């Protein structure tokens, strides 16, 4: 790319990601071994505490202000018959989030999480990627920037989720473009299409990749040509969280596909991210493996809308409660392990 | 066994377990499909809602009063060098639970769960099972009855956990007696013994099984000869919960071994129980498979004290919040799946 194009600012940002706070990590490890339990007995909860401190650049780690950010967009590729629900459902579900009726609302209430919903020009679906690039570079860069702005104001931990009829096809296209393989390996039932629908999804992905094949070496080009608004915004939010020292919980297949764009630009870009869960959408497990992320939960969920990330936020809260609240062997008068 | 012995009352109880409430289950399924999500999209959360309603014999399912019951006991078999910590730690950890310093306290606080701790004659460890039966039939039956009483007063959901230095060896002995195989398949590091310690554990189990070999066809005999007070009480609590329509979340390896005694008496005895998590203690996965239980969580935890069950209680709370709180397609004005 030549200088001055909108993606250049993002490329520059990708080169200036802050690293881990090793001092905060060391403080977490130092405290962990004093707590009244055998070393390592809390398993991944212990890793979570250290991870959150490391990427918050702060000790003790905290999750009092955890926010679920849900980005919603519409997709031209639904014209290819890839979705089980009509496109109007994207806006209807946004209204449902706003009135408190969706699954993610209930999980947020259960775990005292904040919820922010961002509509991304739902009345302007992206272009059908089997015909043309989904977004112009300008639109894509602006949407990434919008995603970055969206989390301004801050939170302790950010959960990233999405809503967008048709967007598991988009996630499959991105995954296939970024990591190779056959389209069939990356598509699945999504919200519940049948075998024919899955074939239409694979076919759309195949045609999209063929159309854009000369531009797929650049992850940001992959994002704008095959991606969508909510995926661009999620990528922006993940970047902004890194710059603001906010660890991220990535939700399902679609959110992970957005993250994968950043991973391909530089694998360390996702070092502040945990995979919240492994979705029932078959390709999610494979995509997580490509990113080297082991999910915290595997509950057969496949809803998107940040619901899996919100579930994982409950785990994070309990992990930090243990780390920050437990007594030490000394303070509790508990004998240590025999030599 | 001849009539009139203390175990007879328990055997009678085991034959009078209430079955599932199929009407409550049907109500849960009927509501589930009206909620604003693709059918099945919440995965195991949907099963949890139906399960809780089924075994609460009540619709809607509820988890407002969820209690973690931790049973603590001491074990004569620690004389065989099977534990990494001195026996005094059992009482010290009970004091830590009571003063709020343990991991389970923090998790309970994070998820608004009640915590009840029951000390079982900590100053009277069971007899070393490599020498004699751990408990007399009278003691064992009385402790089962104590466990049954312990949950009187009621709760919506019961989490079962334990504390007892040496009790992973006891769990291994029970598991090996109930399900066969070599002692080496059922022992592990527990709170952190080294390779030699693991060998001592396997050796103790082998000698225990040899000593009691003529009495291991009867699960209750297995419990009293190789088990312990906290395991007997946990078995009682699981039984009483069934009789009181309280679904149970079973914690780690030791709690699962107590449950396994009931399973061997009658597999349906555990129909109201969910496996909260799969512990890092290697034999736990195998034991859960014997019981046909798929754990909700797998976070590498191996602490006992109800900590894994308490984590799973957080999942249950969110599951019920979704089931009970979500809007329906109709009420939210969301279009249903296209035909």
C-alpha cells in the first residue's frame, strides 16, 4: 500500500502495541503462592489472575467494570441464501438488546456486567462479497476507527460480541482467506441453516475467494473485501483495548474471525485476549487452534451476541475474587506443605 | 445383610427415590423454543434449565438460594504417608472457611451463594483402612444420616464439596473397589505429593482392597471400609437432596467418589446430579465417565472444598437467568426462522 491511504494509520498502530507488564505479572505470581491452597490448585483461575494483571498493567487485577460490547452489522452476502433468518432480524435483535430481552442481557445482569450495543449502519448492508469488495478501504478504516472509539471511557475487562444475520458466512470467508483450506472446512449451520444452506455458504465463500484472490495476502484487505462492518469494528475495539490496557474476552466464531485479521497482521496483537468459549459452530475450534487460544468454556453455545464472552466474564470475576480475596497461609494460620 | 442393621434404612431409602418431574421438564422445553434465539443456541445452558426444573419438581427453575455444603473429615490412612500436608490442615482449613479466607468463600461471594461447613469429628480420624475398616457400620450409617440432616432447611440448588487431608487416597480406594482396575489408575498427585507419594497411595489402596476383598460387592460396605466421614456425609446429603427435590452440583474427585457409592447401589440415584467440573486430578475424568456424567467446566482446578461446584453454580445462575428472563419472539417483535 502507498502512504496516505486510510489503512496506513492502522498499520502504524499495529506496530506500536504495548507489551505485557511483567512487573504486574510477577506481583500476581508472588501473591498466588501465599494463598491458602496447594500451588496451582485453582488451575486456569490462577492464570486468569496473572493474565488480567499483566494486560491491565495494574496490580491487583480487577474486573469491577466489565463491559460487553456488541457490534451489529448487515451483510450483502445474504443475497446468496446463506442465512436462516431474514436480515431484518439484525435490527430487531438490536432492539431486543436495548430493551433487555436477549440472552446477553440476562447474563450481564447475573454477573453485573455492563452492556453496550453499537449499530453499524444496519440500513446499509455491506456489498455482497461474491460480486465486489464488501467495503471500501475508507469505509472499513472508518469502521475500525469507530470500533476503537466505541470503548473510550474505559472498563476493566472488555467482552467482544456481535449480531449480524449472515455473518457466519463472512467469518468463514475471512478464516478461509487467512488460513487456507477448503470453504467446506470453515462453514457450518450458523443460526441453523440446513445442508443445502451450508452448501450455499461454502459456494459463496468459494466464489468470494476466487473474485478477490489477488488481494488476500494483506489481512486488512481480507477484512474489507470479505468482512463486514461489525467485524471491522470488533477489530478496532480489540486494538483500542490493547492501547488502553484492557484485557479482552473474545466471544464466538464471528468475533474470533475479526480477531484473526489482527493475528495475521501480527500474532502478538492478540496477546491481551482470552478465548471465552468454544462455540458449537464447528469451525470455531479450528480457528481458535490457529490463534493458539484455548477457550475457557465449552458449553455448546452458538448464539454470538457476546453471550459466551459474558459467561467467561463470570469466570474471570470469580478468579480475581479468589486471587484478591483469599487469606494467606500466614494470616490464616494454615500449615504449609510438608517438605 | 440381615434386617435391623443400620444400613437397612439407607437401603430402603435408595429404593424410594422420587423420579423426574416430566411436566416441569415439558414446561421448560415449551418456553425455551419461544425465546429470542435460534433453537439450541444456548447449548448446555438450555439443558441446565430443563434439568433444574425437572429435579426441583418446580417450574420455573430457580437458583436464588444456592448453597455450597462443605464436609470435612480426617483419615487414618494418612499414617501410610499418602498426604502432602499435615492432618492438622483439615481443621485449619475449616477455620479458614469459617473466617472467609478460602477460595470457596470468594467464589460464593462472587456468585451470591450460601456456604455451610460441617466438621465431622476431626479429632477422631477414621481407622487406617489398610489395617481395619475405616468406620463401623453404625458410625458410617450415622454419618450418612448426619449428611442428610445437614441440608435440612432447604435450598434451590446444592453444591457438594469436601476438605480432608488424605482423602484423594480414600477416593481412589473407593473408585478402585467400585469400578475395578489397578490402584495406579485411580491415584494421582492430590494436593501435590511426588512420585514416591503417588506410589505410597497406590500401595495403600492395593493393601486396603486386599484386606477387605471379601466385602466389596456391597457399595455401602465399600463406603464404610474404605471411605471416610466426609464421604459418608456427602452421600447422605446427595440422597437427602433428591428426597427434597434439590438438584445437586458435585464438586471434584472426592465428592464424585462419594456419589459413586450411590451410583453403584442404583445408577438412577444420581439422576438429579450434575458434574460441576473435571478436576486436574487425573482419575476424576475416568470416574465421571463411569458415572456417565459430562462435566460443565474443565478449568484445571483440583482444590476440592466445593470450589469447582461453586464455579458451576455461577453457570447455573446465568442459565436460569436466560431461561426465565429472556423475551419471546412474539413479545420482542423478532422474526422467526425462515421456512
